[in-house]
């Protein structure tokens, strides 16, 4: 029997989500042929469905919200909410969520969708500000680090959409991220907030 | 009589729009006092109303348009249309124009509002491209410059909102800029398209 390399087992597991023993056994049966081993695992129902959040979400919708003041719209928001199928994209629950998200953005004014999107120089400036504040408050150095971490969390909760408290507490209590995760679970598809834009009369574009 | 400086006359004319002789006369009457001369000209009805397009347009509305496909919105557009007063901003004609502009942006996909906004490196690249094309077509050098100017105009007409042909030819025939100018004239206020955004499902943000 030819030797099954750990590298092949790892590759096979990555592609199929199968367990270690199952992947090893499949490779052994197919004499080290990864493609045939994939088919074998699938036939045997041992390939995982795949993590929902890894699945391609190329469909979706554009949610919108307009805030009217003195008889005219003065704030407008667009949100791109992605799904895997157009079937889900046109469903009532999904359309409603898209609108709620747009309304949330109008009220909560996030700057980014995820933490990853916050530029490093912005984070660095924030860390320095917090550290300076903490020192001014007379906090000892070993405490300052913890304070920076804690207040940086507050910064994310203020400015990152997925970390913000969802404003429609009548519909969902928790962060926007948690609301989207629950929506994905109930619809059985990978759901993502891709981007948003908020435009208000008289405010300069960033 | 104290000497009336040419500089003061110019300043007074700039602020009031009055003619040369009237400004000189007013300054002479007020002994060179610019503020008093301004009041004098206004009392005499000799100060111009002021160029409409220089007036501050700090009011306005957000126009929007959603393109639906297979039962869900897949393209969304927001446009900020500015006016001088909220009275005009809420008027039917203005609201309709804001919506028409958003619809236009959805269809015509401009990249910038005005020619000024086109980055210099983009223009330079375009000029070089056109010049190379023209030389490939065997055009002599002295003609190439004219061709660059001409085709750059086409570039603007394709990508700059105000230079684009307004898509609602049923409502107005001409460029978007001409449509806005006519709107301003009919409403008697300075009207400006400040910015726009177009978001389509699956398209990457620029």
C-alpha cells in the first residue's frame, strides 16, 4: 500500500470537511488519488455540507430607507444584503431585514461594516488617544493596556455596523451581527451585509 | 474730495454687482466708505440680484431610485439635489427632478458629477490612449491634438453626469446639466447636483 501523506489527508479534509479517519481511509482505498477519494467520501455521505458562512453569496438585494423631515427626504441609505439564492433574496423576511438594516444605518451612522475594514492608522490613533486619557486619569501602566483593549471595544461598538446594537429592539435584541447570524440560520443560507451608504443633505461626503 | 481707489471700486462692485460708474459715484458720495456705499447702492436699486449660481444652496433633498429585477431591488441610487430653500426642496417639481436624476444615474452609470472631479491621472491616461489610437490610424501629428480634444469630449459625455444626455427624453431633451439649469431658472433658485451613489447587487464598490 502506497504511503498516504499527511499533506494529502489535510487537503482532502479541507475540500470535503470530512474527519481525519474518514479522509485517511478514503485515500487508502483510492491508492492516494485525492479526486477519487473526494467522490468516495461524498458517496458515503461523509463530506460535510460545508460551513454555511463559507458558501458563495452572490445573490441578494439592495435595501433602502429614507428619512423625511419637513415634507422631504433629507437622509437616504442603501444597504447591499447578500444571499445565496434569488429565492431567498426576494422573500419577505429578507426584504424586511434589508429595510431594517437601512433604517439602522440611518440612525446609528456606522462607518464600517466589519472590524477588518477599520484602517490601521485610525485604530492606532484611537489606541494612543485612549492610552493618553488613561494616563491622565492616573492609571498605572499595566492597567493602561487593559483599558485600551476595553475602550477599543467600545469604539468598535460605536462605529462598526456588525458590532452596533441593532436599533429595532422591538424586532431583535442584540448586535446587528447577531441579528444577521440569526437570519442566516432561519433562512438556511449564508447571509452577508456587503456594504452600505448613508447620504444626508448638507453633510460632506467622507 | 478724497481719492477713490480703483481697488475699493472693484471690491464694491464685486460685493454688489453694481456697474463701474454707479460704484464710483456711490463711493464718492460716501467719502470712500465701502459699507455706506453698499447701502446707498441697494437703496438706489443699483445692486444686482447676484448671480444665481453663486448663491448658497444649503437645503435640498435626497432623491432615490430602485431597479427591481425578478421581484427584488437589485440596483439602488441616491442623489443629493441642493436648493436654496426648503420650500423649493419639498416642491413637486424638485422632488420629481430628484427622482428622475436617480433613475438617470441607474441607467447611465456616470462616474463623476462634474468634469472637475475627474482625476488628472485618469484624464492623462485617456489622452495617451486616444493619441496612440489616432497614430495607429495613421493620423498626422498636428491632427492628433484635435482628435484628442474631440474624443476627450466624448469621454466626458460618457462618464460625467452633467455632460451625459438625460435619459428621460420624454421629459427633457439635452444634457443633465442643461436640465438642471432649466430647473434652476424655473424655480428661481440655485440648484446643484452635489453627489450620487449607485449600488448594484454583486458589483464591487469602486
